[in-house]
C-alpha cells in the first residue's frame, strides 16, 4: 500500500517507487505474499481477520497474521514486563485520561 512517505525523497527513490507501483499488480499476482501489496489485497486481508470464523474462530485472541498467513510472534513480544512497559509508556505519551477509554483496568 502506498503511504506517501516517499513524497519528499530523492528523485531516484520516487522513480523506483513509481516503477514498483506500476508493477505492483503483476508482483501481487505472481507473488501474493510479497511486501508490495495492493490496497485491494490489504482490504481483503483485513476483512478476513475481522470476519473469518472458520479458520480464526469466532473470537480470535493472540493471532498474528501476515496477510492471511498465521505467524508466530517473537519471544520478546511475549515478555510481560516489556508489554507492561510499552503500555505504560504509550498511556503517558498520548496523555490518556479516565474519560478517553472504555477499558476498565487501563492504568
């Protein structure tokens, strides 16, 4: 998907990304799991993640998907101390207040 991040990049980077953009449909057709995905593919994967009940179940929990392929997360991502540190830092950085969330135990 295009993000516009390269709009201020040097000309050769913008030209390369433009060429990839033109070739993206071919790349996606022959290599559906390539890192260059069309908006349609990404939207379909999001719909799959939200509504698929056959493979993911009615209420999937702790599922990591790359497109529609399940992947394991890193050992580091399962570290509860790091998860807690990330949550607390995020709450501070965004200035989350009591009325900003419906979560009961967010502090």
